[in-house]
């Protein structure tokens, strides 16, 4: 093999390695994106049974619907979100059709208690969501297909879309943040 053929073979080998690395990176990013929502859903499930408390923002004292969402996103991904369900529904980011929901998406309802969006929940997958319903109850899982929720479903939004959560990937981050490691 002469020098030209050897150089050409080396370039081809480098290109093949780069292409392979790019495909691995894309597959990893897609899996990580799915895991971002799964982490949110898993943490939300940990809070099932926490008492409802109007204005509640932590599980020690109780949670309301938006307090649950805020607590989970802050705890899992260190993302600060708006406080109320109405403000959460106005976040930047794509709206998600009901048939395209993924774990970790926010689902919004108009329950009729107030005008407009007045309830928010975290989608778990398989038609289920976790939420803090009302005074006297606790955080629980419900089904979107139940007539009560089907009738009141207003919209859904995907807050987190990237596999890593730094300022450039979070629609609401106000300064660079690094992923926290949770203590067990």
C-alpha cells in the first residue's frame, strides 16, 4: 500500500469512528431525554399519600397541586418553576397533544373552581397522572380517561426536553445550574 492509499484508509477509518460516536451520542441523548421525565414521575410517585395543604410547598407541611409540581422539579432537576397552575400553563415550551404525553409532562385542568386553568398534575404514563387534589385529601394517582378528568382536561406541556439540565436547556432557569446528586 502506498502513502496515498494509507492516508486515504486512515481518513476513512477516522470518519467511520466519528460517525459511530455521533450515533452513540444521539442514542444516549434520546434515552436520557426519556429518563428526565421518568425521574420526575418516579419522584412524584414517592409523594403519594402526602396531605394536601393549600399553598403548601413541601411534603413535611403538605402540598397543593402547583406546590407538588414545583417541589418535584426542584428536587429532581433543580429547576425553579412558576408558583401557580395558571402561571405554569403559560411556560415557554411546546404544548403536547393528549395522545403524545410522556412521563414528566405537566397536565392542566379547568375544574371550574376558578376561571381558566386552576389545576396541574404530573403525567406518569399509561393514562395516569399524580396530583394533589384538594383539602382533606392527599397526593394520589388518577386516570385521564375518567370522565371527570376527560371533561376538564385543558392542555399539557413538556417542560424538560434535554438530557442535561443547564441554563441553556431549561426554559425557566435564570442562571446556570448543575445537576444535583440526591442523597439516599
